[in-house]
């Protein structure tokens, strides 16, 4: 950029203390260090009494923080949230008609699995473009319903007070990987809920959590899976739920290092005030970004409706005239250039929009992110946009 350019903006003087704004794996909790893992049961069997106790502790602490109903089951399963979702889709989908809400990358993946891999005979896919939700009034709650509570790649969430009936014939299967621990989930209106350790509490990847309502357990026990299941997907044996999965007896070998890290995150969550404090921290992060968007002049939320706006996966689109005038390839290049400048300065890492999403930015606003770090980042976004505007305009 020319030193005489009228568009020049001086580099901000304050940098985020933590530049990690990735949407998964996410920032570690404030104050985290490797010392938090010093008590990990390394070199020990996860099936030893101590290993089982640690795994069960993850379950019990998670239940308590989330306020999981007493009659729900909660277990640790392989392959992160994806593994948890696939387990229930393979085990449950096909027994009755199913509606799938597809409005971003991962929910679209579940729709593809149900239609093209599982060949569910009576499947309806309710679609919406990035930044929007499908029309919830079109959902038939007599069907099984598969949805993501929060679109990690679109920044759109199911709004509070969504019209999910208390009394319904079908099961509601909810991918809550970027919602659990940051949003209040209506457990009485859901039947299957999944998440992973790597999102709101900043844990490491590889393990998923699977929560089942009594209605979901009843379906698993009374109706045989509509297809053959590999061992890693089996939740029942001889027509009964495998109870050990929900007491810390994992199907495959977990990383006890990751288990220790998950416990550290849960203990931190308890120490700061539990779920209300986690939700408040995430909402405060969204408020920082919303205040900046309102005065930026060049960025907007991908989710236009504030009621549907995610406080964790905060997705932004670029609406500046110079950017809108570019063709699609140039837009992608310009957005990538903004991300690259911020990364080169060490002020924001991994904030590019998801590969399938419209070009833009994606900032993680989960509970482990400090609002002050986001506040420090906002002027840097303006600086980077001004730099790239001069290059492309």
C-alpha cells in the first residue's frame, strides 16, 4: 500500500492476548497450561478401576453442568461429534419417516447420509441457504427429526422458543456440538443430543458425547436397527441398551490425556459458575462483535435474524461495495488475504469461513474466549480490510 493512500489505517496498538479464534479445536480455557494434564493416567488401561472412574467423572460432571434430566443416559463414544451422530443415525433412522434440516455443511452431511447412504425410504430434506434456517413450520413432528442446534459453519442457530412440541410421535435427534455448554438446550423437547469435547470447553478432539432420552432408549430396545451395524456403532446387545457405555466403559480405547483435559475444562466451568456463566461469557463475546459490526460499514452477520444468530460460531460476510463488485473467485481470494494478514500479524488464527460457506470470516465466541481478546481484535479487522481494499479495488 502507498504511504499516501487515503485508505491507510495505522496498525492498532493493542493485540489480543490469545489469538486463537478457531471454531474447532477451540481455544483452551483461560489460564490453561500443560500442568493441567499432569495427573493424566498415562500408560494405564482405561479399563482399570482408576481409568473407568475418570471416564465416569467426565459423564457425571457433564450431566451436572448441563442439567441433564435424571432419566437420560449419557455416554462417551468414538470419533467426536461426528461419530456420535452417525451412531444414532445408523441405529435409529428408517423405522419411521424422517425430516432433516439442512442449512450448513454438517447438517447437509447428515441429510446426505440419510438419503444417499442409509437410503431412508421416507426422508424429507428441508433446506435453507447459508445464513437462514429452514421453515420450522414445515417440520412434521410425527416424523423423526434430525437437526443441528447451531450451524457451526453458518452461524445460524435454532432460536429460543422453537416450535418443538412436548408431545410428539417422532424422535428429535440434535447435533449440539457447538451449542452444548454455551446455549440452553430444551431437554424436554429433544430425544438424542450429541456434542464433542473440542468446542465450548476447549477440549481435545477424538471423543464424542451421546445423550439419550427414555424415548430414544425405548426405541433402541424395542425396534431392531434397520440395517447391519459395525461393532463401533452398536448401542444395544440382545435387545437391551449396553449400560456400560453410559458408565465409562467406552467402545474403543480413549486417550486418557484427552480425558484429563476434558475434566480440566469441566472443573473450570464449575469454578466460574456452571452453565449460566458459560452462556453469559458466550453472549458477551457475541455482543462485542455485534457492536463492532454495527459501526464497521463493511461487515455483516451471515445470519440476518438476530434471534437465529449464533454466539459461538460467529460468521461474518463482507458487504463493502469494493468486495461485492468482485467475481466469486476474487471474493474468495480477497477474504483469504484478509485472513492471511491477520494470521501473519499473530492477532487472529484460523478465522477464515468454512470451505463450503460464502467467503468471509468466522470467529469462535465460545466460553473459553475472552471478550477482551475479541475487543482487541476488532480494530485489526478494520486494518486488514483497508489493506486488502487497496489491493483489490
